[in-house]
C-alpha cells in the first residue's frame, strides 16, 4: 500500500474524531439555545474567546471520555508494538495488517514502534482524569486553610502563611524529585501525605453542612451521617491500597485501588498547588471580611464558619472560578513536567509528558513522535487559559 | 525600613533552615542511604555490610546531629576502626587526624563532596551557576524588553486590533511550557526532517563559546514562557493607567498620543510589572532546569537533575540552599523596589 499524503492524513484524523465532533456540536447547540437560562455558564457563549477556549477544552474532555469509556477514536493499542513500524513517518501503512486492524499509523510510529496517534489520544485520558481532580483537591485544601487564616488573622495566619511560603520557595522540580523517587515512595511518605491532604474535602464538607443546618438538627444529623459516611468510605479506599504502607480496609470493602504511580503524582501536584490557592483565598477573605454584609451577619450572631463558608465564599466565587480554570492548565503543565523528567508514572504510560520525553531523544532526526503530544498539551492549556479569560470578562460584566 | 529588611532577612534564614532540614531529612531516609552505600561501596553488599559502612561513615547518627554537623554547629563525626585509624567528617583522606578542625559545616565554608561528580560541591556550584547565570542574563535581555513592548503596545489602545492580536500571542505563549516550545522549536529549526537547520538542537558547545547558532533556541524557549505573563501584567496596568484622569487631562490639553504614552503613562504603568518580573526568577529557575536538560547545557538546572536523580546528598543540599536564597532574595528586592517605585506605599 502507498503511504498516505498529508491531505489524506488530515481527513482521516478528522474522521477518526467523528464522535467528538458530534458531541461538541450537540453541546454547543444546546448551550447556545438555552444560554439565557444557564447563568454564568450561559454567558460564556456571548464571548468569542470564551467559546473558543470552551471548545478546545471540551474537545479533549470528549476525546478522553470516548477513548476512556468506550475505547473509540484511538486506532491502535497505545502500548502495542508492531514490528517494522519503528520511527516510521506519518501515514505509513501498517505492516502485516489483518482484517479489523486500522491500516495506517496516522501520525507515524515512535521509537518502540507504537502508534503515535493512539498514544496522543490515550494521553488525554490521563490528563483529564488527574488534572481537574487534583486542582479540586488543592482548592479544598486552600479554601479550608485560607478562609480562617484571612478571617481570624493573628497567629494562625502567621503560621500558615509561613508554611505556604516555605513550600512556594521550593523549586518545584526539586520537590518532585524528592517526593517521587522510588526510594521515597517505598518509605510511604506520599501515602502519609495523601492521608493528610485527602482529609480536607471531608473537613470542608462537614463544616459546610454543619454551619448551615446547625440550628435544624433533624436535617443536619442524617445529612452529615450520609454524606460523611460516604466520603469517609471513599477516603479510606483511596488511601488504603494492598501492598502499600497504609492498608486499613479489608479487601472486599476497598472500593478501588489507585495505581501507586498515579497516587504519588496526584499527591505531589496537590501539594504544590495548594499553597498558591491558600494565598489567593486568604487575600480574598481579607478583602471581603470588611464588607457590610459580613458585619451584618456578625451582628445577627452567626458563627464564624457560617460567615466564612456561606457569606464570604459565595461572594468570592468569581475570581476563584477563573483561577480554577487557569490552575487546571497549570496542573496539566506540571503533570507534563513530571512526565518529561520520567517521574512517577510508569515509563510506557501514554501521558503527554512521558511521550514528549520519549520523543525528544531522537528529535533532530525523527520529530514526528514528540510533536503531536506537544501540540495536544499546548492546545488544552491554551483552551483553559482562553476559557478563564472569557469567564473573567463575563463575570466582570455584571 | 532598616527594621523591615532585618525582619525579612530573619524570616529568610528561618525559611532556608526549614527547607534545608526537609531536604536533609528526605535525602537521609534509610532507603536513600542504602542506595548511597551500595553505589559508594559495591552493589552486592549484604545488609550488615551496608549498616557497618553507614555507621563507619557517620550516616547513622540521629538526624538533628547530622544536620548540625552539616551546618557546622556540632562537632563532625569521627570513627576509629580496628587498626586504630581515625576517619572523620573533617579529616581529609591522608591528612593527619590531629590537625583536622573540630567543626566543618557550611558555616566554616565546607560544603562537602559530591558523590556523583567526585568533586568539591563548592566548585561544582560555582562553575554551574556561572553557566546558568549567563543563560539567565540572556533570557532577561530578550524577555523583559520584549514583554514590556508587547504589553505597552497592547495596553495603550484597549480593544483595538493590535491589542487583540498581541493579547492572543501572549496567552498562547503562557500556554506553552518550555518542554513543548523547546520541542517544537528544535523540530522546526534544528531537525534534518524539516531541513531548516538554522540553529543547533543542543547547547553543549555554548558553555565554552556561546554564539547565536547554539544559544538562541534555549534562550528563546525560556523567554517565551515568561514573556506572555509579564506582557499580560504590563497590558493590564497600562490599560488602567490609560483610563486615569491625568491621561485624559493630557489629551484634552492637546498632547500628542506618542507623547502621552511615553512621557505620562509609561512610568506609572511599569510599577506593577517590576514586581512580576522579580517574582519571575523562581519560575525561571524551573524553566532553566527543563531547558538545560532538553538542550544538554550543563548548568545549575542540569546539575539539579543529576544530583536529584542520584541522591547526591551534599550537592542537593547546596542546590536547595542556593535556590532558596535566590527565591527569597528576589522577593525581598521586589518588595523594596516596589516601595521606591511607588511612593504611595509605606512600610510601617
């Protein structure tokens, strides 16, 4: 068979992404039709920049979804090697293709004869799974610590700010190297850190509901029992994994096991991100606590946590949402950095950082394996930045 | 002001102490020490041999004592073996034990020896910092003027076509981390597959003689990522200044537009970016590590990767001291500079 021309490759790639296009068009059609009833999300569709950003982000989210859940889009197994396909240029026909195999390596083969296109698609799954969740955890930690630090001030603020500056003064890569090397992972330090960091969402939710329904025990008590019970179970199955240092839940009760490498990467990314979130939340709390509605709540006799979580927090949601988008982008970059230095995730993992790292060694001879993941990462981060910009513009407009 | 600087320096020293202690304890965990013993001794050591090697070399002392020895406030360890030969932290190989100093830590200027490079740490750090300093200087020379020009041009007419296109460029550059832009630039300009071959894909030769061909790509790779951020800050502060009352007055007086921008707006618009530029140094450090690895330029960042990858304890500690001091110093300078540039701020 003849190798494909560039035009053919582009057409075939576009066809390969068909489910994503359909999902994107459906999302946009629905959202634009009902945009007046959708609040801030709907207003996003008034700004062209926000729409472009949203489209880029949703493109990768849908790609990850279809690839991760239904195994669509990718043409080959991201880990499968086919002999004779090593470092082949884009559009090379698959050697010895059988019926049911996709007949081409659309973006060529890498130095281990794996399909670059499928690895790029599979890499999106890793990013879309880890980045938003890690950012969310970092926000939980940052909010739970930043609100009281800003609201109370004093010693608490001094100590917490010192700690956050301490982490921020660390060069990120040195921190990663110290946390993610196999020797340190063996000692279980990342598992203990996970134990501490993952408790913050539970604390946050507990305080959130307790401060709201404090005066109505008949709602509060069952609500807290159900929510906290569920979250604690998830927490325990998160941190306990058979074979690691923490193994508290017996096998059948353990809902899922996080692969060791992913957990370590997750923990270190949350750890690096949370001091910055803490600083932002603290600054916002300092600013907002002098407002009249806070004084009014104080005069009404509301508790401090009610004021922090139900008066201050909803009123600083604008900057926080914008920062959340930006921070997912930053987390994506951090994940790429980890992969680039070969830290954490297993070396054959298809995530974008590792693939770039694989491809860079032969870059001056075969640039094609490193470029697709590089552009993929760039487009996702660009999408998130544009989305944040659009959101900022629209939220300032009210 | 004096008190303020004094307090900041105090906090700085405390932070540096805490950070080095964290690095110290993480690098001195038993699995790391075991690896060290096996690389220094031989790989097939039994567990007992590892323990005795570690004891003999003072690695199994309690952590605070070892940390004190490294700083130089606790006497260095000594050990007498069966033949009566005395070895110790402060005793050079072959030197007379009686003449050796009691204390030898960083306070005495003794930074130890690197186990990877087999050289004194102080020498390694000095040469590598020199290389990186040159790289940083070039990056700053490209990045700062470029970012300020883009920011000022974009911010002087908010919403114009120049503004929109320049803002898009700066968002694009903040969305491209060094390992992405570096890879793309090498593939475009240095690979035989594309055939442009304008520049070299490695900067190893730039350590002896840097020229445009081997040094442009690493410099532009770091500069691009930081440039977008500074440009956006400059743009934001420029648009704010351009809507202020005194600019309107100047316009109503009939001052020409270039004059307004250059004489009235620019000075006030550059206050905010100054802080941002100073706070970029820690980020640059990050970029330097990536770019030096990518382009094989053997500077500070490259050394960090080597030291961290091989758990070279004393080299890692020295690296963290240096980088922490750089980070905290730039924070201090940015605070002080801010006060000088903006007379409305007073530090009480």
